């Protein structure tokens, strides 16, 4: 457990990839990601750099999960009761797993993702934590009061198991072991959960474990431990103290303490010595990353809350693992529902970069302005580091590159620019990142006023007959580059949408015209969207349309003039029939008005509204006792707002005259 090996093939791949990066453009890092994994518990996490897989032991369900580097489960190795510690072979071809429930060490083929062998370690030995050192596979084993260290020699024809390798019987229970390729004969050990924390170091060069150092620390509840690549120090994660303390393996005296926070529970050390220190931090950052020997974190990670409590997801004990090429840090987390996720942290080796940019809130067009700012990070930027600058405005919506700026020693920068286009101008400063820094960017916005152009539209408040073809003309005054105008027509009524009638450049006189058939009251809008020096502008013209209406009278016995006016004559026992045609609209009604002439003056004789049929017609019979000797007249009207809708303007038919006789 907690040993991380990198194969020769992987080492060469890392070396040559770095050479390539020196001569080429750096690829942008993929975003951190997270995938839920089907694990009921976590015993250990190991990353395989050859097959790009992550192995996670699950003691509760007795299995080892295999995921790809994105967290997708690609395989499951079952039937491993209580499986805990994992150890990867130097060539990444074999994964060794301690299986205490089977009293055995399981051998897993990392390419095929199947158990290829199982080595029994003896009845009730309960091997839990394997580690490769000195040409053998060592393992911490034993139940309570029976802890010890054993070895498995696989160099011969038959495997050879040796138990009781610690004759001093240092361990109450199975110790967790750590090893590193840089110190191939060194083993570090400690008991998970023990208080006070007990540590020991062994030299296994002779094939047996010789204890070279032992100590009891002031820490409590050991959760994890890892050796530095050269084997000179062991870093522990214990519930107390609230840091990740290192100890010199030569004598286990305290070394550097990596500041973290309450309840440290995980640690892993990358091949280059970078320390990932994890804690059980519900309300504080969960992972702290340090360069070896430095107490200043180059970055921290605070996991989100995917559960149902106020606290965030937490790191599982021993839940950290570096990819052998340092490209990723893997972390297993758990939420309040008990759901576990594999989080892939892609730039854990790099300090985050924040860029702040300051610019004037307002500035005049074609006037020089100064932009200042600062790039900040936990580690200094290389001398001469540059940041790119992009200006985005109405004339360069995709951005225009400006000269790059050089960062000063404190990360600050400044530059001048003269906006050539008005409106909102955005200056974005981007640091592309380097071997020690993630990319970062910031921006500032400047408001640059533009001239308001003249834009007019004719026929406002004009009234037209139904169906009249009306030419609407927009006139655009002086602008900079854009001479395009849009004409929109929005008929009254929710059933008719606003529609684009015409778009195009105005003519040499600044005019753009479109013909619109006036069947409803209509708002016509002219839109100029602006350009680099002139602001956008919109102007509206609302014109009105009458309905189409006609009415007639029938059942008369003759037609004759009284004076110059033609009258329909009816016998008093005959009921006149009024037939009306009007432009139809849903739920529309027309008003029918009657008037009577008395002593040469017309007086209202009654009115009422009648619903139009869907064919736009009504037929109304005037019933009752008809007085003779009086001149009468009738007409129908559409009254805006009273006839059931408001999509047309008030319209009256002509008067129709009639007269009753005996």
C-alpha cells in the first residue's frame, strides 16, 4: 500500500514527451472530472501508467475496480474477501492485492483484468498490505495482537512464503507498508488507526527484514503513509496533529511538517517528490499539494457537495494516487449518501493562475487608454513570461490580438490601446500556463460611447382602407460603415407574429422601402444595428387599417328618391332585412345603428351588436310595428375595442335609407 512505481517504459515516455513540449505548443489541459464508482468502501488506490488505469480496492464487497483515466469502470475483479492494500509491479503488468479474508495474496493481470494467481500465506494470517522491496513482495499481516511482517519470494520455481519477519513483534495488528523504487531495500511501516502512531523502518537488502528505526509519535489515528522517491523520508497522515508530518527514515526524527488542516487521512507522493496531502475536510479544502520540502501549497482542492448535508463531499482515507507521469492526481470521495466518486485532477502539479484586469469604466472613441492588471499564483512566474491580449468589440466580435505584455517580477502588467470602435470594448489578458502554472485569464470592459444616428419612418398614425398597399420608407442618416436597415411589420393581434419584411442597404439617398398590405393596424419598425462609431437605433411607425364592410336592405316593394336621397320603400307589415358583410375575426361583432328623421333632424332610434358568422356575414330582420310616414336609416360599424377585438380601426358603412308606408 502507498507505494507508487513507474516502469522504465513510462519513464522514457515522460522524458521524451517533455522534450516534445519544449519545441511545440502546449496542449490545453482537460478539465477536472468526476465519475460515480460502484464501491461500498475504499481500501487503497493505485494508478497504472502503462495501461492508463486506476485500481481501487473495496474491502466491504471484496473486489477490485479498474477504471480508465476518466473514471469509467472498465473491469471488476471479484471474489477477494476483505481486499485492502494494492501494489503494482515495476512493469505495471501485475497488481498484487492483500486478501485477508482468503489468507492469500491475489495476483491480477492488469491487461486482462482477471485474477491470474493466488498465493496462500497460511491459515489465519490475514495478509492486508503488500509492498515490493529487496526483490520480494512483503506484506503486513495478522489479526489483533498478532501483527507482523511476511514476505513472498517469487524468484524461484515455487513461491516461498516467510512469516514472522519482525522478530521483535513490533506490531499489534497488520502494519501498513510503504516502499519506493528509489530506495529499493527500504520498507516503512505503521498500523492504520493506531494511537499513538507507531512507525518503523526496515532494511530488507539481505532478504530478511532488519528494523533500523522505530518511534512512537505524538500523533493519533494513523490513516496513511508514503515514502519520498529517494526513501529518505516517510510522510504520514494521521487524525492528529493537523498537518502531514514527515520523518527521516534514518532515525525517524521529525522532518518538515506540511501544513494542511484538521483530520489528515491520505497522502501520496509523486515520482518527482510532489506531496499530495489529503484531509477529512467537510468545511475546508480537501487536498493540499506541495513541492517536496516546501511548506507553501502550490494549489488546493475543495470538493463540491453532492449530498444532502451542509458539508461538502469528503476524501476517503488513503484515497489519493498520483499518475506515474504526474499528469493527474486521482482522489476518491464520498458524499452524505455514501456514494463514492473518482475525481480526476488534471493539473495538480501546477499552481493556479488568476489574472485581474483593470480598465477605465468609460473612454472616448479614438482616445488612448491604459489597461493594468496582475497575474497571481502561489509560485513565481518565469522571467520574461508573457500574456496575450485580445480586444473584442463590435467590429471584432471574435477578438483582435494586440501585442503581448510581459509580466513584471510581481506578475503585474500594463499596456495602452486606442479603441477604434465604440460600444462595449472588452480587453482579455490570458496567461497560457507553463510547466509550473495552469492557464488563467481575466478581462475588463470599457464603455465607449457612439454617436446616435438619425433614423426616421413615415406614415405614423396614418389611416388606410382595408387591404391598401402602403409603401413604408425608412431614412437612415450618416453612419460609419454599416448602411443596412431592417424593416419589421407587427400586425395587431396575438395570432400574427412580428415578421421581418425586408433587410438591405439603404440607397444613395439613405432610404429603404417596403410595401405592406394594410389588413390590420400595424406597427412597422425600422432597425439599424449600429457599427463601430454609430450606435444602434430603432424607430417605430404605427399605421391603422379599417375593416372591409358593406350592408344592404332587402324586402322593399320599391326604391325611390326623397329629395336627392334614394330610399327603400316598405309596407308597414313588411319587416326589412339587413345583410352585412365585414372582415372576419374571431369573436368579432358589428354594431347596427338606427336613426329616425323628425322635422329635418336625425335622431338615434336604437343600436345593438351582432356576432359575425365565420363567413363574415350577418342577416338581421327588423321586426315590430312599423310607424308610417317617417324617414329612417341604418348603418353597421366596427368599433375598435367594442366589437370584440382591437386589431382594426373603427370603420362605418355608408347609411342605407328606408321608408314605411301603408
